[in-house]
C-alpha cells in the first residue's frame, strides 16, 4: 500500500498576518492543524467518532522550521503524511509551499499520542497505520540545527 499523504490549500487572510502583511508564526500552526485533522481522518479517526469514543490524537511536540515568509493573499499548499510510528506515539510531517513560485515556506513535524478521555490513558496505535507510514522519509531534514529544550542535549 502506498504511503498516505494529504494535500490541502489555504489562502492567507488578513487575520493570519501582522501589521506588515507577513504571516504570523501562530497562523502556520493553524494551517498545520487543518492538514493534521484531514490526515488523521484518512487514518480512520473521524472527528465525530473521536467525540463519541472519547479517543483523541494529542500533540506532544512540535518542531517547525520557517524558511520564507508568506504574505497576505498568498495561496499556500500544505502537504502532510504519517512519518514515524512507535507503539503509542506517532510523528506526522508537514510541508508548506507557495505553488505560484514553488517556494518552501515552512516544514514541520509533530509527535502525537492517542489518548482516551477522560482518564488520559495512552492507547496503543492501530496496527493498520503501519501500512500508511512513509518509509525512509527524507522530506523533513532531521539533522539541521535545533533549539535546545530544557533537559536535552543540544543537537548541531
């Protein structure tokens, strides 16, 4: 089975920008949230069913590299895929581009866990998700400089 990859488009609106017409960093996370919601729906976690079953994918970590600025009125494409899987957590990766000039705007990876509420119990991931994982992903460079997080060694 081919790896699952979603693609969605957004247009930068006034509320996405600062006073200079440049997209605010928090708006990129909203764009990624849209793509991630579509991705987990494709994996079988439909929003209404999540609410009924009280099972939710919860973001544990976000890594984002901003490459170029997007501006008011830009049309952006967000691609997302299931990048890595462990027993109880998974990584989704995202790429935001401006197709008009083929510019890479941002890259992001998010670690998530599947949680049962209201107990907060971490659940094992469905086995069939392995079929959708992108093998040997090179679309998100993991060897680049990262910000040091308290308690971690710095990676250069």
